């Protein structure tokens, strides 16, 4: 560490940093590196506009005693993307001469946080941008917050009577609440309740499409999808609505092919199928006005612009153009009126606005090389053999030396099990092996040809950076389904990262680690990082966490919700930002209470135990009071490590 401190860091350009962390590719114009080498936010995607230095946000948090880890929401990005999606569809509709409108909705399951929903509703008001709900609690919030009488409220998910009564309450209030029939039996329920409540329902039908999605969630669509009606059920539903006198209530046709659709060809195919079904239903007398393409608009998490699960091979403009132009072509050919287009693009709206920032607590060396390996009289032959290998390594014999070192290490373990080798000798052999591995690793960049068995040698010696957060709470998709997230140091991006490592969290679970990182062509197993410096914080950000990650975390190890700050752009402020709101994360007592513990009773029990020790003369009264206060303060404190 002293040598690293004395040696000036290797200079690095913004372009070199970008080639490693791919910020310009996944950042969609919202993120950049400033001249100080700090990661910054461009809230309006404007290269010459205001920039928010994330390290300055962290400094202001520190001044306000807001500890890490933390969720940072850049609400201007959220508002910007609501505008971008609406304007993109409007532009395409205008260019195509399409006669319907775009009336999108935000599915709040993607991120139900009140502040997020409020910002989307407010930013979407000029576009009559609505909300979508899929459960009773979501419907309760949507009815309260979507009070724009010209915006849609689309209701998906399985529905019981109470759910349907709430929906019809919305209709009574003059809202455009559309109940999408996912299961055939729901149709009879909504008609019965409509008569009972004396209100005209607005009904949509969801179809099971033959076309399946692409990417990780492809199986959520297709003919075996969990939700939706078959063509036969749809035709039967239309006939029932005619027979019951409710045909004029049928306004929306809906389908969904899965989240994070990676391939634009899938979009084209499903619009062709859905567009044809829509047109035929209209010709059969269904007065449909809305064509709901569901979700699926992807986010390019890894910046590869490919069909990998964490990417997409299209842009928003391509997505909108394919929907508009294909639907127009079909409707014109079938001689039916162009419907209003609805999409439910939650991931694309929310993903970019939120990030998780944590501090690195320590560096865990996988390979320990500080143990003395000097010659000791009587050393076993294996120790000397390993020492000889270390002294003879060069580019030409690296593969041979590594193979021999592996053999000697295996022989060492066999000898140790038989009691032939001492514990100290085993330690010297293992230390020499790690030194050999590190020396070979250092030679790899200069070698013209790297043998296959040396490709992954870095992984064996890579350090682990211990980060103050829980993957299970803050990045559950990363752990559960292998979702890739961009991960970038917040500062020192003008210095070459000399360390290749992985990240581990502070849970006691061995799964609490990150060892897959984004790259252009394929994932990589090690992330370029900077050497830690004494008495200097090193911050790492996990980006594009605004969709699902915010609301799906669990209380593994009782690490609770993170502290949260809401950042807004202010071009008049010297820092170009201000922190509008701080939401404190979970305390220890709140997560304990969630698990059915009683923190007050726990504190009382601890006080009795301490009082007992005081009565027996084992603890002084003054010290006992301090210990009680300490225990109670720990109950009220943040669940994560203190800095």
C-alpha cells in the first residue's frame, strides 16, 4: 500500500474509462465522466447542459449525516423519460399519418414507491399518461393518484369481487378505468356487479398470443401464458357482451409478450398477430378503441445493443415505429379505424433514474503472500521444489511452471493428510503457490500466446472488495436471475484501475457476491477497480436499479431498506442540484418488529440482565447505565455498517 501511495497513479482518459465501464453505451446520454474523473449525471441528456457530480451529492449527504449505503433518485431523469417516450410516439404517429393517439400507462408494479408514481403522473399530465395496476393494493393507490379524467387506468391481474367493485367505483368517479379480462370467469363477475352498482363498465380483453417474447421472460407469453384468453374464449366473450347488452363497454384489446424483449423481430411479429386479431374483432362488431401492446420495451443494461438477456437490439424510436407503421398497414388493409395505442413500458421509464451507492469497507485478498517463505533447515522437498519454480518463471515456461505448481500443491495436501508435512511447511507451499500465480498473471499481458489453462488464472488471485450493502435487499434480480447491472466507481475515473476483482456484500451468505459484470461482447468475471488508499473513501455505484430492484428486496440478515435521497437539477445552484427529500432507511428495531420481535420488550429484558449483574457487583452502576443506553441506541440505528 505504501508503494502504491508513493507512486503517482497512471493517467487515464475519459475515453479509456468509457471503454472499460461502457458508460456512454448504457447511460443513454444521462451519465458522463467530468474533467475531475468523477461520474456525473446529465439530467436532460444535454452535453452542454447542467451536470450533477455524484461525488458532490455524497459530500452533501455526509454533511447532513446521511450514511451509506443509499438509494439516489435523480427525478429529472424519471421525468425526462416520461417525456421522451410520449414525444417519440407522437413524432412517429405524426410522420406516419396515423389517425389514432398514443395514450400510455405506467405499470406501478415496476416501482410502486409513492414518490416515483407522483413524478410520473405529474410529468405525464400534458400527455394524459395513465397508470396500470395488477392487484388490489395497487388499484387503491392508482385510484387515489390517477385523477386525470382523460388518462387511462388499466387494470390487469386476477380479480375478485372486491377488486372489481373498486374498479367500478373509479368509473362512477368519471375515470377511464378499463378492466382487462384475464380469465374468462371474470367477465360474468364484472357484468353482474355493473348491474348491481348501476354503472357502465369499460372492458378490455387480453389475448394469449402464439408469438412468444425473446429474452429471459420469453415464457411469460405464448399460448401457455399464465394470463389471457384463447381466440375461442375471446369470440365467446364478444358474443356474451352482445347478448347481455354490454357490447359498447368493450373498448380495449390487450396482449403482453414478456418483460425486457431483446429482439425487435419479436415486436414486429406480435404486432402483426395482434393487429390482425384486433381488426377482425372490429369487423365482427367489437367497438374497440384501444390497442394495448403491454410491456416489453427493453433497457440496454450492458450497452451491447444485442439480443443478450441484459440488452436489446433496437432503440425506442424503432420500437414505436414498428408498432405504429405495422398497425396502420393492417388497419388500412382491413378497412378499420386506427385505434389509440397503449403501451405499459415501466422498466424503460424507471430503470435509469435510480442507483445504489455503497462504500468499500475492506479488501479481501484471496491469495495471501505475506507469510515468510525463507529457507528453513529441514524443509520438506516439496517446499524447495515450489521455491525453485518461483525463481525460474518466464514467458516461455509459464504454462509448464503453473502445471508443476498445481501438482506440487496437490502432493502437499496428500502429504499433509498423512502427517508427513508440518503445518508451517504447508503454509510456505501455499504462499509460494500464490506468488507463482501472481507472477504468471503479471506476465500474461506481454505474452503473444496465452495457453488455455492460463486464461482464468486472474480469477484465482482476484481480491474481493467488501461493500457495505446487501445484494438481497438492493439488487435481488442480480442474485436471483443473473440480471446484469452496470457497476462503476464514482470517482478516480481519470486513473487507470490496476486491480481486477469481484464484489461481496456484508451478509453472512456466500451467495452475497457479484462476479459477473457487463462487457460489450460477453460478460466478464472481474471488474477493474482501483487500489484502496488509507483514510480515503472508495465508492461504487450500481446503476439502472430503478425498475423492480427498488421494491423487491428482502430482509436477509435483517438488513433493511436503504436510506434514500431525491436529487433535483437546479441550473442556478453552483452544484447544479439540490437534495429535495431524504427518506431514512430501516432501523434495527423496525426490521426486528417486521419479524414479529418486540424491541421494547427486548430492551427491557437486556436492562434486567444488566441490573442483575450490577446487583451481583460484576458491573458498576455507571457502566450499566451506559450499556443499557448503548443497546437501545443500537436498536434505533441504521442496519448497515457505520463509516
